[in-house]
C-alpha cells in the first residue's frame, strides 16, 4: 500500500477557506479527487490521507462525506479546537465515521504559540494522549520551542509534525530547527511528515539540492519507522507540481535506503500511525 499521507480537497463555494483568495489564483478553484487521480496513478499511490484545510467542523463533515464516495481516501484528518469546551463531544461524533483517523492542531495560526502550554489545552491533549488518538501538529519552525515544552507534559502523544515544522528553507537556515527536531524525535510516538517543503523554499528558483540537508536530518533523527511522505497537494502547486514533489524526496534519500525503508516512508508508516 503506497499512501500520500498529506493532501487536501476543497470547494471554494463552501466559504470557510479564508486563506484562499482570488489573489492566489493557482489555488482559488475547486480541487477534488478527480484532479489528483492521474498523479496518484503515475506514482503507484493507491490511497491518501485527506487533511483539513479550514478551521471549521463543517469542513471535516465535508471531507468525511467526500470519503464515502472516494475509494482512494483512506482517512480524514479533521479539525478540532481544543479550547472549545465541547471538543470531546465533537471528536466522539466524528469518530463514529470509519474514515475519521484523527485531527489537526493548528498551532501555526496562533499569534503566541505559548498558549498551547496553558492548562486548558494541555489537559485536553492529555485526554487524547490516553486515547492514543493520532494528532497532526501544524506549526512553523519559530514555534518549535513551545512544542518542545508541550511534549514534556504529553510524552506519549501519538503525534506527527506536519511539513518538517516549516523550516526556513528559502533562507538556508538549519539551526535551531535542527537541534529542536533532534530533541522532539526522542519521543517514540512522535512522527514527522516529509511534506510541504517546496512552499518553504523560493517558489521560483528552488533546486532539489536545497532540500537535502533538511530531509536527511529528519531521516536521521526519526529513522525509517517514523517518517511519512506527503505531497501537500494542491498547496504545493504554488511552487511545484506533484511529480516534482515526489522527485525532490526521492533524490534526497540515502543510497543505503532500500525497498523496505522506502515502503515505510511511502505508505506503511502512515498505515501504522493512522491505524488504517
């Protein structure tokens, strides 16, 4: 089973994608399974994980309904607001759907990432830690210190860092991102998605070699058992096509990686993490 562990579908007319505007014409249109299937076929990818792209419960319902009629969607990562007193009720309602595999925490959208260390948030997260719920963590590299502090309080969280925590690839900066990822990788149930890299590079002038140091570091500290390929399609179209995204990752893999490691990266780890 080859899996793209991170992609999105959306319908603009739904009206809850505030970040997708006419000023971003590449993304300002509908993207559905019919637009992605040819790319999946070219790379032998049979299934995907569809991840929320709007901070609304309604969009999660939309993705779950889409999964009912789309065989390639193996799982849906929905949206929850852990500061909402009703978050557990919303979670349990979503959980009734067989394709619901977890939710995403939108740390990236917080002006002050330190609020995730507040007792309300930590206690909510501890509930899902006990339930062993898969949780995507969306954040940028300058917010990593808050995640480092958070993980000390929920060390058994089944979490995955989206997009390598968005290091500053365009600027060529590795530190302190590198040391912070090393520290986070010590938590055995924390994974990392090799996704969303091209949009962190210079959109018009990136080269495959710009990503090698970042990819190799993630592979080194998380190992072959806790990394996943994700295209971040269609957001990736801001900087690269689907084929280029796959090629960037393929070119950076160590020569020592054989079929076993590649199978984990391109599907088996996602299957394990999301309990497919």
